[in-house]
C-alpha cells in the first residue's frame, strides 16, 4: 500500500520547497524574512537599555519589542487558529526597574520565558502569532483590566475597580504586586494614575489586537480557535501532588468544543506526553473571556513545564529547547488535519 501523507505533512513539504526554514526554526532577522510584521502603534514606556544585568541579555531576540505587542501574520492564513503568548514579554521599562525592590533576575520570576520562541513557527505554517512585548510583572493581560490590589496604590482607584477578586487580593491583578513565590515587586506605593496609564498603553492594545485577529479569522473560516500559550514552574504539581509536564486548560469544558481538547490531547500523547486537564491550570482570563463556543470562538490554554526547555536557575534554554520547539511546531502543523465541522 502506498504511503498517503496527511494534509499537515503535505503542507510542511510545500513550505520546505518554498525555501522556508526547517520546522521549528525562525530566522534571526525576522524583519527580512517574515511575511508581515505589524506593530501596534501605541508605545510602552521605554528608554535607554533596560536589560541592566546579564540575565536580561541572554534571550534570543527574534521579535521586535518597540511596541506593546507584536502581531506576525502568515503570507496566507490557512489555519483558523491564533497562537498567543501573553506572558513572554521581556521589555522591562526603566520606570519599573527604578521602582523595584528586587533585582532584574527576580523580576523575571513570573515571565513565561521563551514561549514566543517555542511557537514561533506559527506564521510559517499558516497561523497568526501574537506576543506581548512588555513583561507580565509590569502588566498582566491575562486578568481583567480592573482587577487591582488596593494595597499597592497611592490615590483613589476607579469605581469600577475589581478589588475583591481572588487574583487581586493575592497581588496578581492586572498590575501585579508580587512575582512568583509571593515576592513583593515595589519599594513603595504606585500612583493610581501610573497604573491606569499602563493599562491604557499596554493592556488595551494587546486585547484590541487579539480581538481583531479573532474577528478576522472567524470571518474567513466561520469559526476561530485561540491557543493561549504559557509555561509553568518546574515544580508544578496537580491535585494529587504529581509533577505535570503539560496542562490543557479549557475551563472545564466551557471555553471550547471538547473535540478541540481531544485533538490536542491525542497529538500530545502520540508525542510522548501525558497531558493533565485543567489541573492545576484550568485557563486564565483570556481563555475564559474569548472562549465562547456559541459565538464560534474556541479557546484552549496550554501550559508547558519550564524544565522541559530551560534552566530556571539561569533563565537560559537547555538542549530540550529545540526538541520542544520542534514538537510545538508539529502541533501547529497538525491543525491542518483538524475537522472544522465541530466548531462552526
């Protein structure tokens, strides 16, 4: 019997024939090679070199960090899927560093380091990629805009501030008070006006870009799938205290059709993983907010254990990085085999 390649395999073969780089590889000079790079117009606060320590300089720089978010579009969108990396931003503004009581390395404790790189093949394989350039510790777009911890601000918060949410009360609102491990970020109180300015300059442009991608994709294909990409600390465990390498979060079945979760789970198991479902991460704000299956928008959060691809003690990739990047590239390509009838 003759071998019959899948749609995904045929697509990859065609991509290589067009002299695209091998799967999982993104060229260093993205401006020369990417089909379309769009910068959101509004600018995050920035100044002279923010990366004051070696820990801030050891990242591969493949995405421009001049605006609050970067959208990379494929030459032709052939997948009804958007990949988003809201927590991998590494442009640490001077005003944050000057106010911080912790060093640059500690500031990065909450960063989903390199996740944008792990999914960098998306535009080459027919899907848009959205990345926040600002760090999660500066503004967290995976929260409601007004989830604010009143203990960290000087001045009166807006009347619509959600000061009672569990995330805000734990210091992990849209303007975080702490990094991972509960370590306080700032020396003193932040002016409320500064917090609201961050939300205007960073939070809203990111979500406007994401909503635009969703609307455009849904118009083209009749439905849209959002894959929200994250990483988790190496010591993450599930409710049974077992280590987890990969978590699929669909808000307990509310943010997407179950066929999407099964599709991703089946592929990842074939790759050698044993994905956990909604434990310990069921999906954050973006997954819940945008995942509206009745509106033909399906959202799935994927969490990757950082020890799979990096040394957490130095925040540098290790040999597993290229392996995991190739596997995530294969996952992206696998979406060409997805049966869209479940999602329309």
